């Protein structure tokens, strides 16, 4: 078949008909070019310009005269595959998705929000209002909150985002959390740094460890991966900002494996007696080389 014979047919739809998208069991020639190809297949070189065969061929010849370049395509499947390839990745909506969460640095404007979240702790382990004021005022860049904001209908009044979970931290020069690092310096309103017995009390601007004093999630939102999402975001931001050598914290036994899953190492029993003691030291080192 010469190139010329292809050019005598147009690729335009015939009589305005477009190719069928799901012509099950039907194989209709739709464009001029399709006709030329289909007839070329049937009649080989014995095709006249008007599309009629020059001579009849017997059935045996038809089967033998298959063009080497001809590749049979099973059109039954054609409509199915693009559908599967175009499907978005499977994502099952989680309880966390329903919160439309976002993570943001906390400031002293969030003290009331933090007090509400802190109620997740037993009373003796809670951070006081004054400590929140001190920590959020002294080092807000180390304190993150995960907030939720409902999707509003047009015209609905704006609402304040709800703090769902928080990470509250200060800097310390010690390689693990100590009681002094957790304390509130008596003179915090007037002094930038308080040192007692050679160790800073509370936040130490020059400390290379970030000490997390509180990870808490509102009771009604626990079990929705809020803490793990917040901690992952926190670790990533601190690591990327390269502002500390390590993150340190103390935890009770039931949460050790949770922190280990985030990359923390168990360093054994803590000397910290805060809230009655019984803590384990956990450390996440950034510069391990
Ligand atoms: C601990 C706390 C922060 C977890 O918050 P959360 O948003 O419910 O936690 P997540 O849904 O992200 O859970 C992450 C993992 O934490 C672990 N975990 C959470 N709560 C736990 C509990 N009470 N006991 C044991 N493991 C627990 C699980 O391993 C869980 O993983 P899984 O869901 O795959 O089983 C929350 O329960 C809380 O505020 N508790 C009171 C304050 C507190 O104890 N803070 C920790 C200080 S060290």
C-alpha cells in the first residue's frame, strides 16, 4: 500500500459521527483513515481508489497475508485501563483529616488555650498559668500548637481556631531534662538568666538541648494521631532549622515506645522528681556523627 492511498482519505469523522467510546462488540470504521487501514488489512495490495477489491481472495489467503507490522489490539479493554491509571491514590480520610489541622508557633496570647489542653495531665503534672506565661514569653519559637478550624459556610461569622494539642519546651545546657530545667525561676520577670548551684533554672538561651516539658492533646481529640503528627512536625522543623543538638524529654513507661517510634532513645531512669518522679529519660540526637 502506498502513502498516496492513505492521503486519499480524511481523518475527519464521517457524517459527523465521532468514534464510539464503548462500542462493545462493534468495530465500526469511523474515519476515512480507519476505512483505508481496515480495507488494507482485508485486501492487501489489491485495493482500488474507490475502496473496492480488485479481486476476491479465498479465506486461506486472507489468514496468511498478515502484515508484519500489524499489531492486534484488543479494543475491549481500551476503555478500562485509562480509568484505573487516572484514579487518585487511595486515601482513607482519617479523624485527623476531619480536624483540618494546622501547626503554628504559640505565643502568650495562647496561654488560656494551653491551660485547657494541659488538663489532659493529672493535676500534679500540669504546667501552671505562670509557667505558661514564662515559657511562651521567653521562647515561643520552641512552642508549637496544632489547631483546628471548621470549614465555614459563606456568610458564617469567623471563629477562633481551637488549640487541640501543644508541645511546650525551653532550652537547657544539660543533656537530659532536670528538675531545675523544669522549674520557674523566682526572678523570671526581672532576670534573663537565673543560675543556682551552677545550673540554670528554667530556660537557658545558650543551651544546646531543647527540653520538652509538655506534650498534651485535648481529651476529646485523643487517639486521632494529633500527638504523633505534632511531634513529627516539631522534630522536622527543629532539625531543619538546625537550632539544637538534641531534643530531650521525660516520659512514663507506657509512652516510651511511642517516643522511640519517633526516633528517641531510651536513656534509662530519670533523676527528675517532678510530679512525683517515676520518669524515663528520652533523647533524640541530631548530630550523631
Ligand atoms: C499522650 C498523648 C499526648 C497522646 O496524644 P494522642 O493524640 O492521643 O496520640 P496519637 O493519637 O498521636 O497516638 C500516637 C501513639 O501514641 C501512643 N499512645 C497514645 N496514648 C497512649 C496511651 N495512653 N498509652 C499508651 N500509648 C499511647 C500509641 O502508640 C499511639 O500509636 P497508635 O495510635 O498507632 O497506637 C495524650 O494521650 C495526652 O495528652 N495525654 C496526657 C498528657 C501526657 O501524658 N503527655 C505525655 C507526656 S510525656
